[in-house]
């Protein structure tokens, strides 16, 4: 599985999953109210206040930087857990 770390297809799938999760969270929050708990990934912030669009923009596939792509892949996995 390590050979998939930083793979653009896997990363795009994670990004789509995060967008879907965020949409579901927004839907539930609009009906029940936001749940104000610390973020697992960013414990100094409240999870419902994370700017997921900015995070997805920051952490993505970089064709010329495989090390950054691998780091971004791990961050995306951590954001799935955080959501």
C-alpha cells in the first residue's frame, strides 16, 4: 500500500470524500446546530470552524514534489479522521 502514498488518483478520491463529508456535516449542522469540539488535527481550533476549502487548496498533489504529495496525502487522511 505504501506505493499508493502520494498517488494523484487516491488523493483526488480523498478530496472528494472530504467534500462529501463536509457537505453532510453542514447539512446536519444546519438542522441540529454546530457541535463545538476541538479539532483532532488542529487542537487549537474548533472543528466546525476549520476552513476545509483552504485546507484542500493547500494540501494537494504536486507533480514535481513527491515528498510534499506524500505529506499532503497523509494530511488528507487525517482530515477524514478529523471530520
